[in-house]
């Protein structure tokens, strides 16, 4: 399956706060918040949802095409992605702006406060998805991830016009979208990705009920943190896939992106939605144990062992031939 991953390319500045954000909030003063958190760690990492997902797909043996906008500082990052197997030919490089910045602080309860500077991402709407597809013989699936809203809308429209299946993944950009934009991105999507909070926000933004949305998409995949993942299709029972447990939690940033990589890889191998989700959960557990979204090591034996511990011997043996080549 030829997969194009559109969305943000960014540098992550990840900080850890040794306390709880909620302990600093005063209930009757929330209309005027002025807080500063003294953190005890800073990690600067490569990130961006599209780059994270594309890298995960490449590490699983696929050759995804990354579609996004980066800045004048992208040379080293681009080389890193290409070395991993990501096709970056369609990345638009700004001559004046820096690559986007994601600044996120995580407390000891894994709550997060984040801000995002678009930078070169503002040029993403200038990318011609149809031209990128033509250069590589077309795409079978286009994931439309969080990006400049104009780019998300343009990529969705282009994919529909060319008859290409869309995986809608608006995630963090839902807060920026109005009702018309949210509806446009979701309507007729082959796949829809949200987490639990985003699923509620999506219903509020679109004005559609859960049933309304399911009637408009193929499969709605909802990640639920430690409770795993749910797959829903119109007229069918919901499928719940448990999370893969992990002994330690280093950093939750990028875990959802890792799930998407595993899930899309499974679908590209013609696995069932359940098997694809199980692989996604296993990969997500590996990323959860690493600081940064792309710093994890992926080994076939480790991935297979995680699958076996959670989903059983037969599932692990079924996946093993596809995972055997990982190194």
C-alpha cells in the first residue's frame, strides 16, 4: 500500500514538571490564570505528527511519503528521516522560516500543557498533493493529519477528487476548526482517528451525533490511553482492543502517532482491523517508554513479545513473519 502522510513536521521541546498542574489552579480564579511552572528536565527532540507517523511506518518496513512544510533548519532532520526509509521528496522547504516548534510540559499525572508555533508549516497549503502523487504513481491512502487548516482542507479535497482514500486525523487542530471545516474533513473518510477527548470535541464541532459520524465514515478509531483502542463501524458492534501494558512511563508524547503507524502498517498488509490495532498498541507501548517521539528502538523480538504477553501466542505467531525483518 502506498501511503502518504500529511501534517506537521516539528521540533519538540519536552519538559517535565515534578508536581500536578491541578494543584496550582484556584477554582474561583480560572478566568484570570497566570502560572509559571519550574520544570526539572528539558529534552529537545524531532517531532511533528506527520514525521512521527511516517518514521514509524518506515521502521516497520514500509516506504511512506511525507507531505508537509519544513524550514531552513530541516537539513539534518530530513537526512535522519531519509536514513530511516521515509520519502521526503514532497516536503516543501521554506527559504525564510524555521521548522514548526512544539513546546510541551508534562506533570507527574501525565497531564500536558502545550503550545505550537507553526513557522514554515504556514506554507503547507502551497503543496500540490496531486503532483506529489503523480510523481510516484499515485497513493492508495492519504492520512490528513494536524497541519495548517488550509492545507488539511486542500489535501482532503484533492484526495477525494482523485479517488484516493482518506484517513482523517485532525487531532490537535480540532480546536482551530469551525463547524464547516470539521465536517468537510470527516465526511466520507475511509478512516477517522481521534482520542476520547477529541471524539467529544468533534461531535461538538460538527454538531453530529456518534451515529451521524459513523454513517459518514468507514471505521472510527478512538484511542483511550491505558484502556486501549475502540474500533467502530456503522451497524456493527464496537470492537475494544486492550492496551499493551508497560512497566514504565517515560513520556506520552507521540504515543498516538506510534499507534497510527502500527495500525496503518497492519492494514497495508491486509490484516484485520483487530490485528492492526493490536500491532499499533504494541508499538505505542514502546514509544511510551522512551523520551521523545522518535527515539525508540524497534526490535522484532521485543515487539513480538509484547504482542504475545497481551494478546496471546497465536496472535504473536500470526504477526511474526511480517515483523521478523525488523532490526
